[in-house]
C-alpha cells in the first residue's frame, strides 16, 4: 500500500490544503515520509455528512453484513501484517513481538465482535405479548431491542497503535453495533493509521457498504477533535488518552445543545496491595513480577502499576530492595512520542521532590532517541495520605512504593484513592480473612480487581471490564474492552403493537435469528 | 400516619429551622396543613452522610433482603392506600380512579423490581475460565457482574405523585440495584410524599437496614436540588420534569470535579402520524381516541400527543372537525400546580399567535381553581417546517394538527423533529408499504414507536422503553420505566483470578443462585 498522507474520506481522499505534519521515529528523531495533511474544516464536514447519510443505510444492513465487514477488516489487517508492523515499529519504537501480538489482539477483537453480532443476543430482545382481555385496559404488544446510535467518532490512543486505534476496540464495537465511524488518527503513528485505514476503506467499498461508513482524518492538537465532538450529526465519542484530553471532550460534549455520550478511557495508577502473608511468603517473586509489569512497553500502559502498598518490616524491605535492583538494571526504553517522554521526565522530577518521598533506584538514561529511564520511589502511608499528588499518574516506567504499618494503613490509603481501572491484591490463603474490608473498598473504586496478578495484559474476553469510576473513565459504567463495549453505541427502541413486517427480524414472533429473548418475563433460548 | 412537615432523614426527622412552605389545593386554592420545612444545608449534609455510610452496607445485603424491602414498601403503600390517595387527591386534583390506578402501578413496579432482583439475571454475570496452558501467556480467570453505583438522588415529578415520586420507578430501580436513595419531594404534593416516605422509612427500619438507605427531603426551587447534585458523595441522579430543570441538573453534574450520570426524563411532544388509508377508513374514530389521549389527566403526561400529522383532503378535514367538536365540549380540568397552569395558559397564547396557525377549537375555561381549558390548533406542513417553535411542548390539554399534502410532507416533518419519548403511526394494511421510510426516520428520533394506538398509558413491563434521544431524556439511552431501568444504577465490576470465597455469590463456580450466565462465551441457563 502506498502512503499518501491525506485523510480517507468515505471512499475518496482529502486534499493537500491542510497544514503539513510529520511523524518522527522516536528512536532516531528522523522525520518519516510522507508529509501528512491536517484535515480542513471542509474535509471534516464532508466526512461527517457522508457518515450521517450512511448511518441510516448501515443501520438497516442485516447482521450478516456487519459480520462480513468486521471479518474482512481482520483479514485485511492480517494480509498486510508485515507492512503494518514494520511501519508501526518505526513510528512507535515498540518491538516487533509486541506489535505482532497487538495486531493479533486487534484482529481477535474484530472477530470477537463479529461473533457477537452473528449470534445477535447482545441486542437484548424483549417481547411482552398483548392481552386484549385485560381489565381495566387491554394490554398492548410491546417489544424492544438495542439499535445503533448513529455516527461515532473514535480518538485513537498513542500507546496502542493497533488495538486502540483505527480498527481497534472502539471502532470494532461501533461498527458491530451498526454505527458509522470517523477516526481521528493519533499524531504519533499516522502512517500505521493510514495503512489500517486503507484496509478498512477497501473492505467497506469492496463489500458495497454506503460511502461514509468509515472515514479517517489526520490532524494534530485539539481543533479537529473539537470540531468533530461539537458537530450535531455526531452521536457518540470513543476516546483513549490523557485525562486532560478526555475531560476536554467530555466538557464539550456536555455543553452541546444536544449532549452526547463520551466514552473516555483516561488511565489510572492501578494500585497494587501486597498483604502481609504474601510479602513474607514470596516478596521477592512479587518484586520480579512487578518489575515486569512496571517496565513492560516502557511503562506506557493505562494499566501500568504506579502505586504499590507494601507492609513495613524486613520482608517488605526485601521486596523493595529486589525491585530496586531490577529497576536499576533496566535499560532506558524508547518512549512513544516527544510529549510523552517530556511528561514522563517531568513527572519523575516532580515526584522526587515531593515531601516524604525517597528515591530507591533509577535506571540508566543513556541511549539515542526519546529514552525513559526507570524510577522507583518509596514513601510512607502518612505522607501518601497527606499529599494527594502522590496518587497521580506518571505515564512511564516509574512506580511508587507506599510502606504501610499494617492493614489499617492500607485500608485508609485505599479509601482516598480516585477511581481506577484496576487494583491488584497479593495475598496468601490466610491473608484473605483480614482483607474483606480492603477488597470491599477497592471494589467501589475500580473496574477490575486482580488477585495475585498484575494489571497489565488486559484479557480480551466476554467477561473483561476495562473501565472504572472517573477519572479512570468518563462515566465509570462503560468498558472499552470486552464484548459489553458494543452496548455503548446502542439504545433501546420499543415497538408497540407493530405490524409484523415492520418489526426488525430480532423481534419477530418466530425468532428467525434464534436469539435468546426475554418473552413475557421469561428468558427463552432461541 | 400523622403529617409533621419535616424531612425524613435516615430513621429520624429534620427540624423546623427551614423556611416554611405549604401545598395548596389546586381546586380551591386553600392552603393545606401542615406547614412544610425546607431542608437546611445541615440536614442535606446529614442525609447524604447517612446514605454514603449506608451505601457500603446496603451493597453487601443479599438479594433476598432487597427483595424483602421492595415488597415491604409495596405492602405498606397498599395498607395505607386510602390515606395516600385521599391526600394526593387534595394536593393534585387528580381523580380517585386515576390515583388508585397509579397507586397500583407504583406497587406493581416495586414488585416487578423485586422479582427482577429475586431472579437475579439482571446482573449480567459473565465467567471466562482460566487456561494455564495457553501460549504465549496463560489465560486468567475473569468474571464480572453489575454492582451498585452508590447513593442515588431522585427528583420526584409533578404529574405522577406516586408512580414517579417518592417510591416510584426511579426509587424502586435504585433500591433494587443496591443503591441508597435520597428523594427530593416535589413541592406540589408534599403531604403525599411524606406519607409514602413514612412507609419506606418504616419498612427499612423494621427490616433492619442501615440508616440512610432512604431519606426524603422537602424543599422548593433549585437550591436543594443543586446541593444534592453537586455533593461528591452522590453517584447518580434520577429526574422527571421539565427540560429546563433537567438540563440544569445535567449541566451541574457534568461540571463536577467527578461528573456523574443524570437520568432525566424531560417529556416531549409525542407526534402522531395518521396515514392516508387510516384517515380514510377511520378518521373519526382516530379523532375520538386522540381526544381521549390529549385530555387524559388534563393533558399532564410526558407522553401527551402534542402534534398530529393529518393528510390534507376531506377525510382529514373530518378528523380535525370531529376532534375540534370533542375538544370544544370538554370542560376545563384542574391542573396540578400554579406554575404548570400558568405555563400552559401562556403556551396556548404563544401558539395561537404563531404565523400560519389557526385556532380550531377551545374548550370552556370556567371553574374554580387552576383550570386548563383544551385547545386545538391547526397549521400546514410548510409553516411547521418554517418554524421550530411549533414543535415545542405545551404541557396540558392542547394539541396542534399539521396538515400534510402527502407522505413526503410527513417525512420532511419527521426529519426535523427533536428527540421524542414516542411517536405514533396510524395506518391500514395498505399504508405500510409506503411508510417504511417514515417509520425508519421516526425510529431514529424516538424511544417508542406506537402503531394504531396512542402514546399515553405507558405499559409497565420488561420490554417497555420510556426514553428517547435528547431532549426527551438526558442521555437517549436509559429508560425510567421497564426493568432495564435498574441498569442505570449499576456498573460492571470484574474479578481476575479471585479466590472463590471473595467472589459474590452470582459469580461462584457452582452458580448457587441459578442465574443465566455467559460462561466461556456461551449463554447458560442456571
């Protein structure tokens, strides 16, 4: 595929009038070809107009067609794997193994949603039959199911150039739900975005979908994003990125004459609690696993553990010492973008100066390009409780150990935490009886509770929830991983006494799609 | 039960320091006893603090306990039916038959949610089992289900003193989900609110629930409401009322440091489309049914039909003439409150002066108290399309007929409609083939599509959806009637590799509650 640097608008291309932007190789600082063009206001309008027109047509496509589209995109990504991975390596400095894995996750997500749409149960079909004899008034026939919201705008993430980008989880779930998608590419990996965008565009066109079911816009800064979020034809937004970026979109969406939902995943510090039994039994093993999680992908994960609560005492000391050794011996990795690298370095400097904080270890910082050296800090529970800045995310391979005199200090610390994507608890069998209250407090703060594991490596499956109370996500209710994600882009539509031919297939009496439905209050398998 | 006029805070009472307010009998203008006291800032704080403390305890109550609470409230309301209905009649001027029916609906809702919680399937339990052998990394055990959000504030409606008030659908669904509830009583029926509040308070206390699981605050204006919505301990809001009131709450909730969801049902004009075959075959019957729906409860329903699209020509003329006769012959009913009556009268005057609008009929306006006389207006599709003010809600027994030259004019009109709770279409068998596009446009605008029926009389059942795109509701996704309403007050919580004893019952391996669960991607009946 040839990279052209112009936005993909419906089945055409944007022009070259927009301001030029380039992607740099973060490992070398070299500017990569081609020059990208920021989408102009006219181009944005064209993409939205096409999507708006396509929405009514795409909504009416039978499920089997949406399934075909999702699978064709997955196939197309696999067919172009080497080219996509090669470009992504240059743009992000992530390793080939990581990117091959992420590509597999991306196609896996697309196929998972294809299966969900093929099975069709997600629409939550419900039927309550009429009772013309009921007194004092006859009972009508009432049926309802989830139907698509309309055009969805997706903001790609910086740190997952494939799985949370052009054809990532937000796009897959929105297309699965029956919504056209306009993606704003992340400026860190425009070439990767264009390659994947071409795959989606080609698949949609080849299968004969209405033009506008997908567009990909290039841009930088927040102007493009704000124009999209404020457009009255846009019905929902998916976002993965920083808290400031996500909150700006939330505020703009809430201030619209017609507010729309913004599903923003804004990361978190993912606290890890090591209980007394666990630190005694296997503190050093936990240190090794923590090290792997903190430094994975140069720490650039929403689920990166940024706070570790460790008991005071010798066993805890050994855990911290071992973690420090490993961190100190970890070479500095290349970070994704200049902004991320700068913010990381500043974040580390800020934490180092906070009262009560001790630097345990810093890794080497040498190497060409945008290097992020590891950092391990330590503080005590009283300092942590006294200073909320210690609970803020530093995006990168740094973590802060909070030493706790006992479970009570852990519990108090848990109580002041903000909303989190995850919390992890390490315990032995005899730890759990004393940890009920801690687990209960953490449940109220997080989307996912991990036991004896690390938060990185989000499993893509039906039961996964990648969400959590604000500021981890915008709404605390939605997920951007796992099949519940499809529900974000749909709403119930109810039919009262509808003639059979006007009902969607999913609600027809003879259940042609074999759906699980709630009929007269009873769940019935197709 | 003795009315005291002070807020119900936990298992106690507010004081008499707050400003005094009184309810007037809208039929006579007489001030009713007792004097009510506006909740003071200290009382609001106490109610929220109690709810916040109760949240953690109530969340942990087993389902069977929540079921008992919901049923006890229903039983208590029935046991005090005569007293509650008698007071509501004086405060609202609604008829005894209506209020007895509404009371039955209210207890029916409570019992419906009791059944939903008893069955337990609503929690959407999901399990993906571990696979320690998977390459390249072992698969963890992942389980998730819906758990309660925390304290919910409910704003009672003016027009349903029972079914959308203190123990109405919002309260029932929030308590069912496991959330404490603080109700702001509507100033139009404070005595009814106190009576029902006492029933809830007594039931919760008798069954030994944590104090704060329910409070009822009296107040007027928006101060009390704003204090509640801005309180960081409040996690979600349910509201039924005006667009301006709902939007003010939405804006305040969105501007919080930690935004929360506001589920506001703000009413709509509920357009009715009469297709050519239907107007020819039974235009006068439709006129009679429309008249019943427009004037029901003095037109004070969110689902009151405020726009009727009727074909030009003689059959349509006969429909309009018959509807006019009936409207002109309808005595003026007593409206709920001074504000509602004033707004209705002003609304009718405003519509009468709009360009292209003809007054077809006005009913008599005589009678003591706050009377709202019927009004029937007519305009043409071109005027309707030229003036969006004609699509605005006039809350009361008025409606506007829009005459359309053909289906195309109906379609164009449908396209400019705002979001609606409902739309209704009247057609004969041979109308439907030509109405596909109209039905499709309406689907994208409404929460419920009614065929050959009227929108009033919302059936309370599993399949009902009482929602619709903004401005009908705040989010276009949630419903305040039907069992999906419980989901508004819950979010998924995910457990990874959790020790069995730390899992909620709903997620334990042996499925002790016999739930329908999604296990390894397959739906399994308990």
